[in-house]
């Protein structure tokens, strides 16, 4: 095989190649995580997590006197109600009206987890094909509205607002039209330097202590509000967006939105502790905090009006990870960012609050890779209830937190501890699992060989040796790419492509230990070495019924090596 003839143009790519192991975004190993086969790293993580929680309570970072909470960590592979870790806590004093002992079925207010329920219901009932359609197509009040912005109240180009921008928090709308408006409470004004309101400008519905606004009243107030921005410009958290989105769903399906939730989410997922209205103060399995439990949001409920238990929140999260209700393609598209934020490590989705985390690639390593957590938070540091759903999609693992206290925000400690303790354990569990499935030697009688292993301080499976009939395959690739590095090898990343017993990986070519540069661009560097359409970076494992590799197919070589 003559290298110069094999890839005559590839030397042109040398300036783009740095021989670094630059990971693709997404999972780096093809290995399941399950409570049925707890790894040593996960066993250690559960013990460490318990200790960390106990310490946080002893230090007062989690209020043991007034706090009620539950946390459940689970794997998509496992059946319902089987957890990697769970813990429930009941306050020792204070505000629990029903005197329940908190458990998996205890009901809490979901607050803004309701937004996730709203979008999930929309996707299950309508699909994602309409995301790019204007809201004015489905909400007649907005079709008739003033379309031109002016410094005076009201005016917004509603034709530019799409269903997807409403779901993705990038519609340009302000946050609220009534809730938290200070005109709804007597603050003992007037205040120096602040204008005096006309009677018509005082909000009289849609806030705590007032009746919910009717649809007509809602739009009257919405039309008077100042927008945050033009549409599709910058992300901005909007509560009213989800009320408007629910109206669109009702128009498309000719069905009341609460019925859509019951039909497309609650019933198929068997969410027996999920409610679209308050289950009442006499409901036996509830944590009821005065001033917050029975607040009726009316048509604004798709924003923050629903109720859920820890177990049901886990069932919902597990269904997303398993794509139970949606086509797999729709789920993959849903689990993507719609925009970035001004913070480097956070992006927005529909309505995911995507937190980017650096996770160590092996125990004790300073080398990290990026993993995205698809989260949704309900409530917050000043709220009476806090709910959190966090999906670590790379690992097929989710975390659910429900809590109530005065305030409930200290439960963010649990979320942060999950990131700190469990993410490294999940990475190492998959790393060990991938070695058990794919690691080892592959050979043919014609002196063709390959070695699959992992390297400390590096993500992904690594092939340091590949020969074809005695010829150094890796050296052929290295010279074709114009690289002069020694120790050159192939780092393999799963691509989600499989057919029967075959699972596809793509390689990034690199040298272990080479510093990752800021211009890491694996997304642009793949598929450069091709011969007759066969990619040099394509590797296909053949697996048995137990998921373990039986062979390694290298299409450019035209060979399938047998696992030894």
C-alpha cells in the first residue's frame, strides 16, 4: 500500500490537526448504567453523597428543622421505581400541615417544572413539526394585536414569535403580566421618584391573593406589557410564554390543555401523584406550606400551577431518557440547546436550563471533558417549594428533587452535591463498563491486529496498535494526515448508530497526554481520511447478546478482526 497514493490530498489538513484527543460532544462510552449492577465507583458515590448531605445538614446549609425533601437518582435502563440512590427527609419542626412522613409518593408543588410538563405535553400531543410556525396562526388575540413596538406601553411584532421561541425562552416576551407586580399589594406608597399609577394601570387579577385572570383579562394585560427584546435575539425567562403556548395547543388539538396533560402524560406514564390543579388541603400525601399550596393560577397554570411527587418526577425524567412517549429523533432534537446565555457554562433549551459541567475523565485526573445536564428548576431560593429535574443524558441517568420549606432554596445543595459526587462516578462506571465490553485484543491469521484499551487522563476507548497484514495502519493514517507525532492512535467515540449486532464508533486521531487546545474541533475534523468512500476513522464493533464485543470491523481495511 503506497501511502502517498492512498491519500494524496490529506497533507493539506495538517494545519488543522493537532493530535489532541478532542472529544465529540455527547457520550464517550457505549456502556449502560444500572442499579442491578452497581459499580464500585457508584457504591462509593452513594456513601460519599450520604456523608456530604449529613455534613450539610449539620452545618445548617440544609435546614433539618423546617425542610421536607426527597431525592431520587435513577438510570434509564432500569425499570420504574428502581433507583441508584434515594433519600427522603421529614422536617423536625414547623410548617407541615398534614404531618406526613416524606416518601416517594409525597406530593409537592411543582412550580416551574410545570413548564417542562407543558412542553412535554405539547410534543406528545402535537409533535415538533410546528415549532417554526408563528403564534399568531393559533392565537387570534395576538393576530389582531399592535405589531409595532413604541416607547409607550404595548406593541410587539407577534408575527415573529414562533411556538418554538415561546417554548425555548427566546420569544422576547417579558416575564409576567400580573404576578409579582407591586401594584397588587399595599406598600404604603406613593414613593418618591416613582410615578403615580392610574386606576386602569393597577393589576387586579393574576397575582397571589387575587383571582386568576380570565383569558380576556390576561391578553388585556399582556398587550400593555413592555417586551424584553425582539424575538430570537437573547434568552429571557418568561412565565406568560407557556400560557400562550398552551392556548396554541388547545387550538391545534381542539382539546382543553389540562385534558391533554392527562391524556398524553399522566395516563400513559401512570403518574398517580401528578395533578393539574390542587389536590386540596385534605389530601393525605402532601407537604402543605401556608400561602403557597392552594394558589390558583388559572390559565397561567402551564407556567407553575401543577403538583407532583418525587417518584412521578422520576417517572417523567426516565420517560424522556428512554424516549417512551416521543419518537427517538424528536427526543434527540428536544435535548439540544436553542440558545446560549451570557454565562459560558449555561445554555437554554425548550425549556431546559442546560448546565455545562467539566467532569474528570478518570479518577484523580486534572483533564476534564464537557458534559451537559438538561435541567429544569421549579421555585428557587426565595420560594416555599423547590423542584429540580436534572438529566445527565451522556450517562442515561436522571435526578429528581422535590422539597418544601421556608424557604426551600437550600435544597440546591443537593443538586450541587450530585454534580460533585455522582458525575465523576458515572464517568468512571461507563469507562470501566466500556473496557469490559470492548477492551482487549483483536486478530486475524493474516497478521492483522488491533488493541483496544483506555488511557488514564484521556476520555474514550483508545487503539494504540492497528496493523493490516503486518502493515502499521496507524502510521499510514498519521503520514497521510501530515502528522509527525509519535505514539499516535485512535480514540473511539460512539455515534449512536447500530444495526443488529453492529455498533459504530468514529475516531479522533491523537497522542495520549497532549494538552487539549482551545480550538478543539473534532466536529470539523472527522471523515477526512477516505478511500473510495470508506472512512478511515470508522470502526464497527460486532457484539454478542450480552453486549460484549466479538469482533472489530475496520471498513477501510476491508477486514473484521476477531476478539481474542
